[in-house]
C-alpha cells in the first residue's frame, strides 16, 4: 500500500490529537521505573482533584438545578474510575515487572475505552435533554469557580500524561490523558454556558457546545478499545 493510500485511509479517523508514538527500543529498567512513578504521581493528583471537582460540581448542580453542573460532576466520577484503573495497572508493573503488566495494560486500555464511550453517551444524552426541554441552569459561583480552575489543571495533567504515555508506550495512560483533555473542554463549556446563562439567559449554549467534543470521545474510545494507534497523521 502506498503512503498516499495509507494517508487517505486514515484521514477520517486519525486526524485528531497527535498519535501515540511507541518507543522504538525498550526503556532501561531504572528509567522505566522512574516513568511509572511519575505516572503514579499524576494519577494521584488526578484522584485528589477529581474528588474535589465531583463533590463541588454535583452539590452545586443539585442546589442550582443545573444539568450541566451535575453532568460535569458525573464526568469527574468517570475520571476517578479511570485514574483508579491506571493506579491498578501501574501497581502491577511495579510489583511484577513490565512483561507481566502487558496483560494488565490490555485490560486497562479496554476499560479506559469503555469509560470514554460512557462519557460520550452521557454528553449526548445530557445535551439532548437540555435542548429538548429548553432548560438552562441557574448561575452557581462554586460551580463556576471549580470549572474555571479545572481548565488549567486538566491542561497540565493531560500534557504530562501524554508525554509519559509516549515514553512508556502506554495506550491505557494515553486514553486516560484524553479523558483529561475532554474534561478540560467540558470545563470550558461549563464556564461559557454558566456565564452566558447569567449574562444573556442563553439556555441552549451548554447543549450545543457539549456536542462538539463527542467526535473526540468516540475516536479515542475506539482506539483504546481496539488497542491500536494510527501513526499516519
């Protein structure tokens, strides 16, 4: 197959975020252990932040009758589950070594893909409900502040996880990183929708804006579930 044909075949499904670059040679054990420990640190940071985010967003959403904040909080719960999966996978590697962790890697990658599909489904259902019922949220300062703080937090975590995932060749960590990317975009949507609702009464912005990221969720979920990466972009 020619390079042009390969590029054409991949154009529709692979031209999102940069593909995972699998390492050409295995990392030395000492270097790999250091990368695994860095991944551990990032996952524990994720767990700590997502716990705060989930509690504040869900509580604020219920108090304000805000669908977008409740959905944002449920997204944080999915992120917590994904982080827990990665902690398990990294624990296996530290205890049993890289070779033994390959089976755990495949399982973790599929679980990460399933979580991404679940996240896509919740975004579609939440947006459709909002648009069908023509309901918007009440403004919530706690929800607005936690969503605003999540934007730089998720950007940092996503970039660090993608970097470590490429060095480790970990698709499961990459899937988790893309959930952080998605959470960052959802945070942006929440901030815009809350601000617009407060300023203009534009109830439809959160539903329409949330649908814009579904393609990213589905692509990354398929990639993680299949356990493959396309390097044609």
